[in-house]
C-alpha cells in the first residue's frame, strides 16, 4: 500500500467522521422538530377539542335563543289577543280612542226606548224558551242512552247561555259614551269565544241571538242618554218656571211699590191744593204751585212706570238680551248670550256669577227688546258654528268677537245699543297681580 493510498484512506475516514457528525446533528434536529411537532399536535388537538366544545355550546345557545324567541312571539300574540278581549278601563285611553256615537233608534221619549228594550229582551227569553238561542248539531249519547245525551246537551247549552248572558249584561250595564264601541266588540268577541270553546260539543249560539244582544246594547245606551237628556230638559224647564216666578214676584212688588208711591204723591197733591185755597201770600202761593207741578211730574213718572210694568206683565216676550264674559273662567272671546225678563236684569247676572264660577261676569251689553227671545235666537243661530259646547244646545257660550256680536245685533235690532268693549274683570286682574307678586 502506497503513501497515496494511506492518504486517501485517511481522507475517507475524515469524511466518514464528518458525515457521521453531520448525521448526528441531523438526527438531533429531526428529534427536536418531532418534539415541537408533537407539542403542536397536542395543542392542535386541544384547540380542536375546545372549538368542538364552543360549537356545541353555541348550538345550545342558539337553540335556547330560538326557543325563547318562539316563546316571546307566542306571548306577544297572546298579549295582542288579550288586548282585544280586555275592556279598557283607563278613562284617558278611552277618551283618546272613542268615536262619536251615532244613534240607531231615534225615539222622541225615553218611554219609547224602554218599551223597545222590553221587546228585545222578551225576544231573547222566547229564543231561550224555544231552544233556538243556542243549538247542537249532533245527537249525543251517554252510555248508549239518547235521553242522557240530550240531558247532557241541554245542560251544556244552559251553561253556555248563562255565561254569555252574564258577560253581555255586564257590558250593557257599564256602557258609556267613551267605551260603547269597545263593549260592542267585546260582545262579538264573547260570542265567537263561546262558540269556539264548544265546537267539540257541536254547540253554537245563534247569530240572531247575538244581534238581539247588540240591539239591547244600543237601546240600553240610548235609553240612558235619552233619560239624561229629559232630566236636563226638566231641569231647564224648572229653571224657566223659577225665573217666571221671580219675574212675576218682581212685577208684583214693583207694582205695589209704584202704587204706594202713586198714593203718596196723590195725598201730597191733595194737601198742596188745599193749601192754595187758604189765605196766603203770593210768594207762598208760588212756592206751593211749584211743588204741585213737581208732584204732578212725579205722578206722570209713576204712571209711566206702572204702564211699563203692565206692559212687561202682558208682553211675555219683552225683556233683556245680555252679552257677558268671564275671562278669568273661560278666557278671551268667550261670550255668554242669554235672555232675561227681569225688571232688573243685573239681578240675573249676579245669580249667574255665583259659586259655580271663580269670578264675576262682566256685562258688555244689556239690550232691551220687545221680542227678546227672537233677538236671542237670531244671535244663537248666527253663531251656531262657534258654540263652545257642540253637544248640549242649551249651553249659551260662543267663541266669537264682540265686533261680530255687534254686527248681528245691528241686523236684528233697530235701536241704539251701548257696549262696554273691555271688561273690567277686577277680581281676575287683581288675582293675576297677586300671583305675579308672589313669584318675585
């Protein structure tokens, strides 16, 4: 073996040694990489398990949300259904929602409503008696017995009608101007509810029986309204009679006062005329004659006053139309236009200024007319659309200006009328000043 071969062997050994070293390094790297990969694989498995758990939890939560959403929807539908069935008792809501009632029956007297109401209720009793108020379309048997089946059916029909009638009676009893239409819906809802609940029994309330219940609601409500209207008319008639009695008493007292005054002046005239026959000086005679003329003038005035009293007693249409306001109670441009036959019309204004209003009325005009009711009617008719109360025609308040009133008066009255344009409203204005002072 030559030196060259030895050198080559040595070189090979060195290379082999380097390759072994390199291999060991590579093995270490592979082992390191495998260790890292194992750790990452374990972490990946852990993350995967966690993701699976989160997906399961999310699915569970989504299911819970879906169930809750369905439950909420069901409850919302139930609430909406209940709202249709519940009678709203809060007056504020009722006032916002009610419509103007349109009468179905237009009888002149409450007794006519009462008679018609009795007829409707008798028809209901007849339908129950004839077994047409509620019927069953199936012939049931109980334990094979048709007789027992009929007995059961009659018992259920009786219970159904008793429940329906009880609800309807409550609605009719509680009907008011602001809940009428909601109660009408309640009767219809009750009808459909009772029929739906008894579908399984093949039992249903007659639609004609429902119509009679609706008719009863209309009649009962209109009957109550008519009675109230008649009470108001009677109250007004009593007020008219009281006013007539006061006028008659006032006229009688005025006549007595004038007759007494007339008698007084006649006696005075007699005494003065006797004095003229006595032996007196010309100067004294002149004084007595002047007094006689003065007394005669008083007698003329009394005679005129007596004729006026007789005229007012004989002419039932003579009187005063008054234009008054109360800005403290009703505000600006609200006028009461009324009529009185009193000899002293301010007495009537004082009565109106009683405890029912916080401040006294201010008088803008007192218009004497031989036909006071005619003038009052002309004014009311002219301002029909400006009525403050558009339901009760007996209320005499109008939202107009004083200039508009003057114009209509001049068109219907040929005499000069004195007006007070600005009301003094003393107590109201003093009250406002006190309120301002208290705020300082």
